C-alpha cells in the first residue's frame, strides 16, 4: 500500500509542476476538446452507465448532457476567474502601488465520486480541478468501473491531441484504506469527496484541517402550503421522489402537507407516483429502475416492514423483485423513525399532515441535514419566513428539491457537508488566494 500511495502522489506532483504553468487559454482549449470527445461517446457512455448502475436509459442520457454542460460552464468560468485588481492607491502614501489578488492552483488533488451520478458528479470535480491548473487523482465508484474508464479515455484522447503531462489526471481504483492513506499524504493538497455522511465525516476527522469539499447526504423536506395547485405540485414531486429509484441526495423524502390539502394531495401524489413506469432500465419509458444492488433493496424493503409494524399506514407499495423495489408511500411515520430522519436513498416517500404552514416549517427544519428543501406556497409572508427558517444550502420555491442547474453553486450544511461545487465555486475551492503588491520602481 505504501509504495502505491507514494507512486501515485509522486506522479501527480510531477504532473502538477508542469500543468500549473499552463495558460488559461491552454486549459480552456483542453476542456473544449474534452467536451468534443465526450460528446462523440455520449450515447455509448449512457448505455454503459445504465448497464452498470441500473439507471433508466433516458436519465442516463440526461446525465451525459449535463456533464457536457458542466464542462462548458467550467470553460466559460475561466474567462473571468483567477485575478482581481485591489485598489491599493486608495491608501495614503500608496498612490504608486498596484495590487492584485491572484488565485493559484493548490496542487495535486484527490477526487472521490459516487455511483448515482458517476459521470456528471465526476465532471463537477475533474473539470474544475484541471481547469484551475491542478493535477488530480480520481477514485471513482466501484459500481461503475467501465463507465469511469470510458470517461477517462475521452479525457486522455483530448490530452494526447493537445498535450499535457501524462499523470495530470490519474484514474485510480483504490480500496478505502489506500484512498485514505493517499488523502493523508502531504503531497495531496486537497480532497473533494461526494458520498455518504459516515465516510465524509470520517475523512474530516482524520485529515485534521486539510482543505476539504464534502458533498454528503440529505433528507430533503417539502412543505406544501394551503392554496397551492395540488395537481401541479403532485406531478412535479412524483419523479423528484422516486426517479432512478430515489438514489439522489436531493430526492423529495419528507412531504409536510397542510391539512386543507391533505385529502386531495395524498390522492394526487399517490396516483402520480403510481403512474410512473417502473422496471427495465433499458426501456426509454422507464422512470423507476432497480436500486444499485439487491442487498440495498432488501434493506429498504425491511425498513418498510418495520415502519408498518410500528403503525405507519401504506398509501402505495409494490412487491420487490430482486434489486427492483417499486415506489412506496407511507404516512403516520414518527419523526424519529429512520424513514424520516435519515437519508433513504431509495424510492420511499413519507407524507405527514400538518395543521399549519409554520408547523410544517418547524418539522422540515428539525434535521441534522442541510442540503435542500422545497416550499410550495402562494403567500409572500410564508415565503419570507421559509427563507429564514429552513437551514439548507438551497431552498427552492414551487420547485422540487431535485431541480438543479449545473452552473450554479451546490452544497450543504451540517451533516450534508461543507464547501461548494458548481464550476465557478469549485475553481475557487481548488485554488488559494495570494495578494501580490507592486511598489514603485527603485
């Protein structure tokens, strides 16, 4: 293990010492060519992604399109990123001084990515890392090795055509203990991790101050106020709760429904979820495919049994078939139940009736997670109250919590992580500020 870690860190460091000097124009050109190579292989990559992870093919194709957008957004962000003029001549006796705040690449980075978006979430790390002038060691998820390899090959094609050090991006399929040892190596200047709360918090504890971006779990709440369009909200929230088997940290998990809406919304939402095609991920019509493996499906199915035995009422449930767990909707689940207070990462949704909007906000905010929350309301005062009361990296109004623009900032609070992704903000995270001050010529 020690020799492998030393070799990876040394190779990435040597590549960094070359790539850090590349001009912004050269970095933008590499990203542009990588985008072309990725576009050429997008259909093949989408099919491979579906084969390895079970993500429905239509959603896999959508992920590839998002990855192309992420690449282009990173390239565009470089047009205005990297240097800021500071008006030192405002200070007495400094009229002849000039100053600028430069952002310089931190050094070799370690990027660790998950299985649920193995292409686009990787792109959110790799493109800004390379665009900033850093080298990068990429540890992909073990569940989609061929997808990761094919994505890496599209980059290598661009690199070999345009030039660049061989180890500027290293694909490294590492077991957890080796990845941790690599993260601890002093030559690795930063770690960007997307994955579970448990692993992320472990990394935070062992790295002891090393710069970290952590994108961890969530259990997104949705508060539905009186007076909204019930049918429209149900239609929008159904796929947000169960698409791709609910394997998203932003999935709509906890829905707090005003008592005035309860009967109409619970029926409309259950009907909308039940109507979503479920089954073969290679069928273009499928919205809900299998979970990542049968063990996960068994665990979630057992959690449903436990909650029902504890008094929860079933609004929708189907029979598990291997890794395919049909969507389930429960009500009457206590707030302390794991289906409410933990991240499910599956096609299970909990509906809770509340007597007031304020009670819905209170329950929605009673979580250690802080990634995303949604509010459906027509009341301006309620909107303003929700902006303050909901502690989350993103609060959305009249939109599902899964709604994301890849060029925008993305991140969570508390157990949901630290730092921001999104091309412009990842570039900032992967660089360090340096104030350069020029005095008068002597």
